[in-house]
C-alpha cells in the first residue's frame, strides 16, 4: 500500500479523478452483474464532488449553507469520493454492518489497492480513491 500512495502523489488531481471515475464505473458494472446470495442487488450513486458552501432551499428561499455532513478535508470536495446506494430486493441497505459492504470493498481493492469503501471509519457506503 505505501507504494500505491507514493505513486498517487505523482499523479495530478485530474489524473486521480479520471482514475477514480473509471474505477467507479467498472465497480458499478461488477456490482450490477455479480451473482449475490442476498437477492436482487441494485446500485446507485449519490454525493459525488460535494462542495461547500452548498445551495440549499429553505421554504421558498435559496440560500448558501456550509456542508456539515462531509469532512472539508475529506475526498468529496476533490471529486475523489462518492457514496454508493445499495438496494437488495428493492430495500435500501442503510446498515454498514451488512456483509455486502465487505464484499464490495474486496471487489474494489482487487481493482486498485487505493480504491475502496470507508468501512474502517464507519462510513461503509463511502467510496474513495486514495483515502
């Protein structure tokens, strides 16, 4: 893993973003076509390249607000993280304890050791590159 991090330091942000996008597209395809023991698995994307301040709607007003959900030093603001949404038999999987997250993380890590989920910091559906 240290060699991967070293190689990433030589990559520009654009190169890392392109790599992350390609890896994410390939991972989504793998998730969508894999044979899962849990039932019909569907995958969607959420919160890619989150910036702060964000435009929010409060009643009829549109205001700028600071993003309090994502760490400002995290990878979302750089386009190097997104959130995966997993549905099994139509039910949205909200528990990070579901075993499918570990299997998806293993899938991602085989594609690139720097690519994976945020299981280690209790954010199982957080997918990032180099974090």
